[in-house]
């Protein structure tokens, strides 16, 4: 590969960023550890940086956004229209290079031995190269690019959002894990405004084959409300805006499960629902070493994950 030519795509990651990038991309996997071939679409983000997207059945979309500030270097050709690789190939390549090892314990993560990770595509439809620049040697991995249709545009705009809430990621993760008991096949989301504070209700529902409630689903007795009706004064949300109440929007639980891994890498998340019933979960990926008392401003974060889930009626 000739390094002096202007590349179609050329970016570098240094310091902790290769590990953060690797951990974030693993959260796009349908079944981490038992991965099948998933197409990963790489595109230039509208506000700078790069976006890495996978989708399933046009009803679920997961994406990683790495802001411009996350790159040591980012060069994108004016003609860059995106590229596609298999997600498993990218993760295998990063693993072979020894970029990092994933860990659920952020404070105990080992530092990558790589000083610089470069990702380069010289021309459209040409292979994608992963290049590890170590102080003592250089290692290169070549990935085949593929042809695939671009991801579906879910048209999720801020102007169409009827509910937006920012809360702690571990709180939402624990609630979803409690709801996802044996037999749960869907998540029912409701928002109401009673009293001083609005509430979000999350309920697991499962199929019994006899009842048509919720489109063939019946309620399982696991329901979590934010904030708790027992302690209505609790400050659960950092931010909560509701323009329209809604009741009983149902989402397939197997899509919701895909969000749990990313929540474990995060401190803060934003849950939104728009007028068409699409659920958006934006997760701010934890970056940098941090003591528990230290607050990381959102402006300093450079890596975000978003999950878009269509309601069951649209599946």
C-alpha cells in the first residue's frame, strides 16, 4: 500500500482511543462471541467524525459515532461515499493486531501496546487496511470491502420527539435486566404526566398464545417506573421533557437486549420516543480514566452509540 497518495479514507487513533473504539464497535454485534456476518457501513458524519452502522431487518439500527475530536488524524476524500466491511472482519483484524482486550471493568483496563492505529482505504472499493505502528515494528491487516445497500434512513428528527429523558445508564440497565425474565418477548413503554413529575413505565410482556392483548402479548408482572411512585421526590432524571403522553408502545425484547452491553460501558444515556413510536437510545460511551467522584462533561466525550428500534406494530 502506498502511503504518500491522497487516500479515500485515512484516520489515526492514539492513546486510549483504539481500545474505546474496539469496545464500542463490539456493542454493535448481534451476539458478541457468537457473531455471524454482519455488514458494517462506514460513513462521514454530518457534523464531523465518522459513523459506523449496522442494521437488522430494517427495524433495528445500531451505530457508533466517533466525533472529530476522537481522532488524532482524520482525512476524508470529497468523493467519499462510505464503505462496507463485515463487522466480524474488522473486529478480528483489530484483535489480531493486539489493539486491546475488552473489559467490563473500565478502571482496570490494560493500555494498548499500540502507539498509533491507522485505518486507510486508498481508493473506492479497494481493501481497507488496519496498520499498527508500534515503536519497534509495524503490522498491517488487509480487509476486503464489500458492496451493500446503505442503511435505512429512520428519519428520527429532534422536532418529532415527544419524550426525551436523560438518566444514569446503570439504572436503566438494571431495570431492563429485571424486566427481561423468562418468557418476556417485548418491552412496553408508557409515559404519563400525573402530579408534579412525569413518569416512564417499562413493562415486560410475553406471549401466552391465548390473549390478544398488546397484539398477542400479555403482561408479565414485572414493571419498573421512573421515578419510583414510593419516592416521587427522587431525582432520577438529569433531564426529562414530555410533549405528548403515550401508553403501550411495544418493542421486541431481542432488540432491547442488544443495548445492555453498551450500557455497561456508559455513565449516562438519553431515551427518546418520536411521534411514529420509534425508540432511540443514545449512550455516551465512557472515555478516559475517571474516579467515581469525577464528572465527565458531555462536551469532552467523543464516542456515542445510538440504537433505533421500531415498535412492534411496524415489525
